[in-house]
C-alpha cells in the first residue's frame, strides 16, 4: 500500500469532510496514480482512465461521510473507481487541457522523445488491453504504482498467492506482445 | 517467479509534473462547489440549522407529553387557565413554532436559546 506520508489519510479525510481543499488535494495527489492504474486496467485506454479517475474522485468527495474507515481511504477510493469504470460511456470528457504530446516540447530532439513515448504508450495500452481484467489490475498496481502483493490482495479481495500468479501471467503475456526490442527501447530511453 | 517488472513509465500520469498539475487542477476546479458546501455545513450557523428539525421534534414530543399530564391534572379539578406548554415551562417561542408548524431560521433559534436555558 502507498505510504501515508507526513499527514495520515485518516486525518486528511476528516479535514476534507469539513471542506478543507488543501487536504482533499493532498489525497488526490497521493492516490491518483493508484486510482489511474485501476481505471486503466478496467477501461483499457488512458483517456477513459483519466475521465474515470476524475469522476471517481468527485464521487468520493460527495460520499466522503460514508467512508467508515478513513485510515483505509485508498481501498475505499479504488472500489469507487471500479464502480465508476463500469459506467465509462456515461462520463463527460473534461480534459485538463494539456496533452501529453504537447508538454515541454522545445527542441527537435525533445519532439522525437515525445513521439517515441507516445508510440510506446500506444503499444503498452494495446498490450494491456489484451490481458484479462484481473491480470491488468495486478500488474498496473504492482509495476506502475509500486504496491506489494499483500496490499493488492486486500484491495482485490484475493490471496497474495493469487496476486503473484496474476502478476506472473501478466508480465509473461506483455513480454510476448511487446517483444524484447520494445523492452530494450525502454532501457535506452 | 522472479520476472523483472514491466516499465509502465510512458503510461504514468505523474511522469510529467506540468501535466499532472493540470489534471489535479481540473479535479480541484470540479470539487470547488462541494468543498464550499461542506465548509458552510460546518459553520456554527450551519450546525444549528442542521439541528432545527430534531429540536422541533423534541419540543413537539415534550408538548404532547406535557399536554397529557396537564389534561390529567385538569380533569382532577385544576383551575388554572394557562396553556399546556407555558404551564410546564416549555419556552413560549418554541411552543409557538410547534403550534404553528413553522421552521425557524438559524438566527431565530440562536436568539431563543437564552429563553430555553431559563
């Protein structure tokens, strides 16, 4: 599970319940990537994943008083993400306004890097979409967000052993789909 | 099972600080009205306003119980003409709201508190 940081999640949740914007923003920044990992696993593409995350954080804020265990806010948040991801087609697209392809492009070499990363991103998304949903969620929570199997197992309601199996199968399949040359590109990026 | 982790950094939404700030900014803009609503709810006036119905319900229950007791007293020969609420010490203002079935404003509740304490 992600570390709670200097101010624990429980304290931040209680402050956010009283309308403390700084507390809520800290929760968003702290847990956005985990929420994104689950949203991406369930929706299969990055744009929908961002919309799902935004919607889930709004839903979580409106229902914050229903979070009975504030110290386990992230597990409750991720369940909200899963629920919202099921309705991904009903979401409105509220774009942040800055697309990954146009960030900090200041030179031809930077443009090439951005294009390369966009291609890698597209291939990763396509490969992830080939995985079963549970494998997707485990590999993203583990390799993208850095969660350990115990936390993943708790979040998914399964055992650590099953979590390890899902991770093993997911990585094996991704390597088959992406190929060793793509893995080498990552290493030299 | 000692496979190397897959590098998902191209998919990491926090990899670009500018982009991530924009994402968080969009979330916070959408959260503005809900956060404001919560702040209002937790002011003193907001707290009192939230308790208006339970307070009136309690006053109504008191009036009913008191009324029953007063009726019983009268039927045993009491001669006082005072109203149910006044006779049993329920504040006049509160009894009036119950009788008229009106919901007082937070300010009215606040000003009636000294009367309730008596």
